[in-house]
C-alpha cells in the first residue's frame, strides 16, 4: 500500500509540474504575440494639400470599415491649425489593417462640419484615395487603403 501511495503522490507531483510549465509557456506565448502586435504598429502620415483659405482648422479622422464616418467612433483623430496651403498630420502606433481617412476644413472653427439644408457640406471635405461625395458620402471601399507593417504616407488634396 505504501508503494501505491508513493506512486499516486508521484503522479500528482508530475501533474502539478506539468500544469506549472504549461501556464508559464502560455504566458510566454501570449507576451510574444502581444509584443509582435505592438511591433507591427507604425505611422500613417497625411500630407494635406490645396488648402484655399488660411484660417480655421483641418480636422482628420482615421476609420475602420465598421465605423466609417461615425463622428463619435474612430481609430485616430487630430485637428491642426491652418497657417498655409498645406499641412501634415501623423497618426502614431497604428496597427496593420484596412483604413479610410476623412477630413474637413473647419473654416469657422466651430468644431463641426457645417452643412446646407439638404445635408451637403458647406466646408471643404476630402477623403483618402481621392474618394468623392456624389449623391452622398463615399463608401468605405472607395476610400480604403491597406496599412501594412511599414509607415504609410497619403497625399490628400481638398
């Protein structure tokens, strides 16, 4: 009976050691995955041109497909004071993915896109890939671009 007891104790000890090793390996693997995701993050730089009036702000937002043009939900956003006919906005630490950019020139600095009575913008707007407003806003697909492991530079003109 003592031999059976020792054998059971040995099995319990082996099982505990196995569990500890598996937990440590799982934590190590998870930290490696998270580290690689952080390393994959890079910048998206917007080179904005053809700004006709040197007043107000250019307000830009980076969207994924699920929230495209949702004013309250975006991946990154920024506002830059206009002091010339061009400016640069950089979004840092952006993970790889498919995105679209929307921006507008808030000429009167009221922090909103002014629209006419039918909902069309009264202030200049622009989108990535040169997507245009037709009978409504452009689709995500028409403005979408792939952001890979490397820095992305987009030129957007009003």
